[in-house]
C-alpha cells in the first residue's frame, strides 16, 4: 500500500529517527562544545508549563532541533562563523498549536494549501480524519490525500476513517465502503496514525459485528 516508500516521512517516525541520529551533536551544542546552526536572540519566551513569560531569551538550534534556551547575554558561546543569528526584536516565542481533531477536506483546501494557512496562524501539528474524502472518493482518494498530507511542513497525523459509510448501509447511501480488512491494512501500512472518530454510535450500541471488528483492531 505504501507504493512510493512514504512511510519514512510519517511524523513522528522521521523526527524520532533524526533526533536519535543527531542527539550526540545536540548534547555538544547544549554544552557549548559545538557551534549552533541558528540562534534566535532577544525573544520573550512563553513558558506554557510554568505559566510565565521569560524575557530576553535566545533560542539555540542545531539541525532543526532546539538544543538550548539561554539568556541572550550568555549566547555568544553558541555562535560561530557559520551560525545564522536572528534578532527576534522582542517578539514572543511560543510552542506551536496542535489541532487534535480536524477534517482538512471540509475546508475545501488540499493538504498543501491547508498547511500554508495553518502554519501562518501558529498551528504546527494536526490530527486529521479524512472520512469525507473516503466516503466520496474511496480508498484511491484517501491514499492520494494521505500521500500529499505527510509531505507537508505542517506535521499531519492522518487517521484511518472508521465510518465509511457514515452509518449502516440500509440507512445511508454510501459511495464507498471500508471493510474491517481495509481498515486493518491501512493501519498496518505505516502511513496512518490511528483510527478516526466513531460517529456511528448506533452501530456501537447495537454491537454490530463489523463495527466492533474495526474497534478491536486497536487492541494492544
């Protein structure tokens, strides 16, 4: 199913691999033994864990990862001839927003365009359940959506739609159907993060075998 070898692009798989490869160098940068790639100085750091703002901070980065957060007065040890230094000008630096539930296709934008707008407004990661595109376009369009989504600078965790059709076929007029076997293959492909929302609560309550079969795929 991963015919283009995209599994390695799926977040967080690629990020964890890159982090572990870079960890020795990050430790060296943090300890002042190696120069940083990037230092963003003179920013006000929004500490969301501590509920405070720390003024005049420098963000020290190497190979795409933050290695240290230090007072701007102490950042010279991280700066070398090749280090890019950016003056934050007193801007506020905060962790990116995570949208834990979104349906990208209902924005009427393809993933690449949605990514641009989300990043512009501070969202750096989303969890998306593309059930609408799966119901309208089936497996082919679901995979096309996913392959584009995981290539974006926005970190996109794509879920396998659980309700295709949205409800029982005798109630709905489904365009396409994802069977238990289809869902299992998608989850095993390495392209998807998890199973999407189960909106067909009636089938859950009625203990529908197909429905429970999909849920049971998530057993550890």
